[in-house]
């Protein structure tokens, strides 16, 4: 049985900002067959892209390499950067206000699964999103 997948990849330097990554992602999500019927999943993916690209820009001070792959069951969202330090769970920093220290926790809560690993001298964080009402990856 052949697996049919579709994917896209693009690098987002710090100078382009997170908005560019979000807009690029939204454009590709629009081409997927479940885009119109799974608004919660679309919102979760876009928020996760914002968080992951922001983390790459802030913590690695580097270009974020974003890859989207739809395999028919799951949309894999992967963001890689040049910093080999793996993120750890941490309490939000009171000095930084209520807006810092929650990114990976948000992605963990939104995604169906999350993987963090080193690669090519840096790291990659990959989240899987199964569209609401989509196929169950444990079937067949």
C-alpha cells in the first residue's frame, strides 16, 4: 500500500517575524481537504506555528525552518533551529510577565502528539495534529 503525502518547507529568518510563518501556514492549510470542516484544528496549528517559530527566534536567535507534512491522518508541523539545547519544562518567568514561558506547554496541550529531538547540530520540535472528525490513525 502506497502512502500519499504532501508537504511544504520554508525557512523564516528572525527579520521576517512570526506573522510571515503563520500566513504561509494558513495558505497551505487552505489546500487541505479538511480545512473548512476542522476550524479548531486549523486554529491549533496556527497558534502552534506561532509559538514554535517564536521560540526558535527568541531562544536560538536563529532562523526557524518550518516543515508541514500531511500524510492523510496527521498534519506534522516541524520547526527546527540551530540551537542544540533541547527545551525543558519551566515555570513562566514572573519578571517577563504573563506572556513568557508557556509556548511549549501550549503546543503540548493543542497537539495530538509532540516530539523533541536533536538533528543536524540543532533541534527539531514536531507536533502532530489530527483534524477533528478525521481518520483515526489507530484504525487499520
